[in-house]
């Protein structure tokens, strides 16, 4: 019976000690969370509807472009391009003269964000 009592006392004391040993939050600590700058996609994407070209300026991305995906209105992938091998000062030209008439979404994935642009093909 003394073994049970000793074991029960040990469990109780550990439970009691651990319940009060939890760290308390400090309300006076200021933690600066990172802020992400919004990218103006108007500077990144420039379209020439007459010649059916979309220019993508990598210098406006503020990072490296990884891939470009073009989706139609149904969400189907029409075109994919790997961009990470291109230099960060590239002015990429997406020629969409062979795309059927309709609305498309350009999805530009970088290593830190995703940029999108809608285009209309007549």
C-alpha cells in the first residue's frame, strides 16, 4: 500500500507542477510580422490586343518568375511555360494569336506569390 501511495503522490505532484509551469504570454512584446507588398499587375502585364501579344515584365515582379499557366473560361490549361530559367530582366512575350475567341486567365507563379491577369481574345 505504501508503494501505491508513493506512486499516487508522485503522479499528483508532477501533474500539479506541470500545470503551473506553463509559460505565460507576454503582452508587452512587439513582434513585427512580415508585410507583403501588393504588386501592381498593370506594371507586370501589358497587352497588345491588335497583335494578340501579352508582355510580362519580369523586372516588375520583384522576384523570379517560376511558371506561366494560361487557362480558358472552363479552367482548362491551354498553355504552360517554365520561366525560372529566364533572367530576371526578361520581357516575356506571350503570343496568343492562335487562341480561339474567349476569356482567358494568365497565372504567373513566382517563388513568393501568384499574379493573375484576365485577357479577352476576339
